C-alpha cells in the first residue's frame, strides 16, 4: 500500500518536469531553429556550389562515385545525398531541406555531449548558444552539407565516449561506423579523429588495446576515403611542412581560429574576445575528462594547420571547423552556468544577450538569409532560367556551375550535362576533352555578386570581340553569352571562352580574373607546355 503513493509521486507533473526539463528545453530550441530554417530555406540565393552538388548528383550512382574518386576528390557522402535528392525528383529545395534536417538533428546531440562533459544546465545553455549562431543557421540552409559534417562529428564523438566508458565490441563497432561516416562527409574529419586519438593516449590508456583495434579498422576501411582526399589535396596544393600561401605559420592559424570563434558566436572583436575568455575560464569548470578532450581536439587541430602546407588554391574557412563549435559553446556555457549559481538573473541576461548578438552577427554576415533575395533579382533570375531551359540544346557546353543553370535544369531535366569547372584548369581541360564533339559554348556574367567591383542589379549588354560568333541576352544583372554555332573542339571552346570572359573583366565581374586564368592555363596544358600553376579560387567549382 505504501508503494502506490511513491509511484504516483514519480509520475506527478512536477517530478516529470524535474526529470525532463533539459529535453523540453532542447526540444523548444530545436522547434524554434526549425521554424526559422524552414521559413527561410530559400531566402539565400542559389549558390554555384549547390549547383555543383546537384549537377554531379544527377549522374548515375557509378558516375557520381567515379567523378568524386577520379576527378574531384574529397568526401563522397555529400554527393551521395545530392544524388538521392536529384533522383527522387527534387532540386535545390530538397538539397537545402536535407541540410536543415541534419542541422536540427545535431542540436540534441550537442545537448548529449554537454551532458556528458559538464551536466544538464551546461548542456541546455550550450544548445541555446549553438542554435542562433551564423555557423549553424547559414549552414542549416546552405546545400554544402556542413550540417551533415556537424551531425556526423557529434555522433562520432558520442560513440567514442560511450565505447571508452562501457567498452564492448558493439560500441566500438558503432564508433568505427560513425568515424567512417564522418570522414566520408568531409576530409577535415581526420582532424577530429586525430584529436580523439590524442585524448585516448592522454586520458584513457586503460582502453588503449580496444581503441587501437578500432582505429586500425578505420584506417583500413577508410582507404577509399584517404585516396579521394589525396586527389583533393593534389587539386588544391595541400601538403605538409608549413609555410604555404594560406595559414603560413602559428600566428596565421591563431587568426583563423579567432575568425572561426567569431562565426560560432559573433565576429565583432569585443564580443569575440569576451566569449573566448569565457571559454578559457569555462574549461576549468568542465569535468576533467571533458577538459582533456577539448584541449586534445583544439591542440591537435591547431598543430595540424601549423604543420600543413596550404597552397593559394586552398581556402580554410570557419565552416571547416564546425566540428569544434559544440565544444566551444559548451566551454562558454560552463562559465555562464557558474555565474548563475550565485546570480541566476545575470546568467539569464548573459544568455539572452549572447543569443541576440549572435543573431545580429548572422544578419550582418549574410543579410539575404534574413531579408531574402531582392525581388528584382528573383524575377530576372527566373526569366533567365526559363529562357535557358527553353532554348538550350543537350550538347551545349556550360562554363562554371552557375546557379542559373540549376534553375534551368529544374525546369528542363534534359538540360545540358557538360559543365566546365571554372577554377581548376586541369579538370576543365579533362572535361572538354572527354566530351567529344562540343556543342555551343554558354557563359553567364552576374553583375550582382558581392565580390564584384560594384555590385548592381543591372548589367550592360556587351558582346565579345569579335562579336559575330556570339548572341547576348540581358536579364537584370545577368548577361548570358552563347555562341550561335557548335564550337566542336577544346581549342575553339577555350578561345571563345577567353573572349567571353574578357567582357566580364571589362564589366568589373569579380571572378573574371580567376576564370580567364583557368582558360589560359588549360590552353597551355592542351598545347603541351606541361603542368600548370593552380588557379586561385576559394571554391571548388
């Protein structure tokens, strides 16, 4: 008779709230983030890297695998997601929806990680700080799958902590699977694996034998991914030894970490300084294993960048360190929670203030994410896409993965399949040599891009010299150039490309120099002058 009241007490609303308040809070944060991401899913204009993913993904599955492993390199899981989206009949909206879902699925994992490293209050505050950050919101809609990288890195870390704590073949097998998924998502996953190895050596040598066996399994089973990473490293001139054109020393790496901390919170230097100091203090309040794990991950990543040789084509950005963002948020949250033990009101005010300033930074960093693409540009883009969809031929040769081509493909699934990358001369030449007899050349110049000398919503109608081979159509800020006749040979395509891209240079198009350089170097290789210098671009087109 005495057990009934106890059972009733265990199921009372107050007791349930005390047990479940963390997950109710995390659920609320996830719902709020989901409402924003879904409402703003198409606010940011289409990007050429999203076009790249879907255009690769529209190929057959063997074709996608061959393209990634032989030509482009890097992690293939992103392209397999794009392949799934394309073959289910979806387009950009489907790709961005997948990105949003992986981002939202990451938030409960952030809470689980915070719970393991520091406790429930820190877990909730860390989740609250991750959700409104630019790094999370932007990559929650950007179809490059950095949200998938975040999700897989969290899954891998949680699987490692579970295997170290409880052991067992099944748990180590789960970690092996999560690790392979992570390195299949992004080459920088190897940085997280290196930090995890350092953590095992520093803090869990009692599990060293099982960890070594699992690590060897990852090394062997991951050979296909290491090989594709080598292809990517060769394309972007990445090696070891330090002293490269990008991040050429510890000071440059520190600046890179500083910028990444800003994008994970707010990039105005007083705010970044405050949160970095808060994270440094918060490390002291983490449980000892958690503190060691964070130091190992950050230390290994810093050392790897300091020792790496990154050529001018490589472009390390804050998104590449997204796997460290949850640990940074947990360290900051630990300080906020510590303050809240004495003065809860100040802790709540600090959390709300950080959320607001993070949203302000995200708005400042990428205003179209909040304000949408200008109506005039949307209308012009739709008109240009419709014209391309209606007038293109299947054998046309497209220069660059322009977003207009993506919209045209969504309207006409028989849209041309030959796309010449604009930032890799060797791959560009390989594409047109494989294509055989080439159709008409097509080029798009966009006057509204932010990296132009003067971004604007109108562009002058201007033809290359000589003008006879070309037709030109203007749609707001977009100038579409196309040859009237087939170009037939790689030599002719490169010649017509150079003439067309000189128009972009004359009109102040920001990428014109990179594009012309690619064409010139591709022609140099075609004529047998040997390996070229790398084209310089921050994206893999």
